[in-house]
């Protein structure tokens, strides 16, 4: 069946829903291994009858620099192996490295429980090649979970996931309710072509839960109706092209350019390269990478103080540690992305008036940043001159 043949709404965020789904997949795999061992006349139990820890404890994760999915894998008691991505040669897109996925499968062999891919992400990251990964998972007998946090609103992404279900293996697709249905944060929809996967996810939930996420979605869908929701989807898809064009116009006005990411039709990006160097004379700042981090981060704080939310400013070459892994170039989902950049999303529910106000504030922020940098350069020159005198 298709990815939405069976589903369940969980009163959890996307990350915790990923953790629960992985736990359900792990339990199912243990039972499968037990059944196979029994059929072969062997046992996986110890002498006392207690089950040993599951041997399939590795999850391959195609790198996407969002912390929640990485933490979800660890929360499920599994080991996360980060599979590197690559930058497309003719664009700015960061894409799936299928050779690296194959290599990781060979390296970890029978310990691999699942591969986690992402179908909705911030530019310059493109959706994973979930159809090709689905083929690999079907061939290797490995589970495949797709993190599709806000891709349900994008027809192109839905078609890609449908294709993955048709040509290979997809065990579950997880979508956020707040990002796709305009409801408060706190819910996620888990979908699967397999009814048994959904039943296991429902049974593994511990304790009681709030009904608020279910009621929020129910009331919202009733108030909008199918026609109202489809109208919002069509409005977003229609405006996305104009949004990207206006974003590019603002970038060019200030000496920047749009990131070329044709496969990402929700999130768009522009470079912030002019923010890197500052004034040529201010030799007391440090090396280029330090300047990039300071200047780009400061620009992000300027947007925040101007009540611009939802944008992401990613400095070039920043490093972050999570768990036992070090992520170079964190934010761009690859180690050596050549630009600092800013992203913004044309998401469901955004109006044209809101978008125009965003572009107006972005334009003013660029101007204010330039003014501040000129004042800072002037202050430093004066300080140097006084020191030399």
C-alpha cells in the first residue's frame, strides 16, 4: 500500500515519535529473529532463558543538521551512525551520498536495524533520495524510516515518498501536525504501508496521554474542511515561486545571491558572503572563519530583534558536538559547504502580506548591518591611529 494506508496520531513531537517508531521496529525485528532461530532449531536466549541485548542496535542516519532526529535515535537506546552527504556539482544542493549508505551497510552488516532518511529539510539540504534508499533497504532486509516533518504540505515530496513505497521498502513516515496543519506544537502523524507497524507503535506508548493534539487537529480540519485545506496547499505552491524570486531580489540588492536548490520547494536560501570579511583594514578581528562566525551570527540576532522568526543563519565552518559525534560545518548538513547563508521557508499558512513584511525587514536589516559595520571600522581605525601616535 501507499505511505498513508495506515496511520496513528501521537501526542508527541516529531523527534519523540521517531524514537517510539524505532523502538517498535526494533521489537518487531527481535521477534522476527526469534522466529527464524526457532525455525532453524536454534535459540537466541541464554541458558537462563533471558533474551540478550538486541544485536541490531545500529541506525544509519543520512546527515541532516537538526538535533531532534539524532537525539531520537539515542533515546531509543540505539547507536547512530552518521552517513555523510555530498554537495551536488552543478548546484548548491546538499544531497544523499548513496555510495556512503552502501558502504555503511557493508561496514556494520547484521547490526543495522534501520536507515533514517529525511524528506523535508532546510536549504541547501535537498530531500534525501528516499526512493533509491528504499531500494537498498528492500535488498538488504533493513527497515527504512522517513522523517517528513513538514513535507506533507508539498506535493512533490509526497510523490517522492509514494514512489519510494512503490519501488522499495518504507516502514514508516513521520509528519509534524503543527508544521502541516497549523495547530499548536505537540503532535505527530506516523504513517505506514504496514498495519502491523502502526499497531506496534500504538501499543508501545507508555502510560496515559493528553488528547489535546487529537482535538486540535480534529477541530482545525473540521473548521477548514477538505476544500479549505487544499486551498491553503495550492496557495502555498502558487506563491512559492514568487517568494523565491523576491528573496533573490533582496539578496542581489545587497551583493548576495540565491542558493540554487531546485529540489527543495519549501525552504530557500541566500548567501551571506559579504558579511564574512568586514572591513579590509580591521586586522584585529582574526582569521576569515572567525569573522564569518561573528558577523553572520550577529546578523541573525539583528533579524530576531526585529521580530523575524523562522529564519536560520548558518555561519560557515562552525563545529558542534552531539553525543559522541563531531559535526563540522554544522547547520549545512555537510562538512565543507562554501558559504555562510540565510534560509527562510514559504510554508503553509504564510500570507503574501506577511511575506512582504519579512522582505521589508530583511532589507532594512542588511542596511542596518552595513551601517553598523562602517561605524565599527571607523572606530577601529581611529583607535589604531591613536595607538600609533
